[in-house]
C-alpha cells in the first residue's frame, strides 16, 4: 500500500481532490466526510476501505476500491451501492 492509514479518524474532513490511490484505510472513520464533487473527486483507485465507517459521507469518488477481504475491488454501481448500504447514499462514483 502506498499510504498506511488504518484506523484513521477522518470524520467530517473535506477530502476534495485527494489522491488516495492504493491507500490502506482499513477501519478508518470517514463518517460525515466530504469526498469531493464534480471536478474535484477523491481518487481511491486501489484503496482498501475494509471495515470503514462511512455513514453520512457524501461526494464523488473514483474507484475501483477494495471493500472486503476477498481481494477483488469493486467500482461503478457496485461501489455506489456499497456506500449506500453502509449509510452513505450521497456518495457517487465517477465512471471515468
């Protein structure tokens, strides 16, 4: 992993345009975080969000992202559905 941030407390943090490619965010707290917007998405390609808390997060992200220990990342509609199922229905996934 490029950055190891397991368990990081990023609650209510604005992460617009952050490049967190391949970051290990296992167990991180992203509740209420701002995850970018049109033209300023958060790039999470290859990041690990296993066991993350994302309730209330909102914004625009780019995947694919590892969300479980299966080793297979998810992207697009599947990633948006994962955010929604975990309490963050206002997170959209950039298809680029």
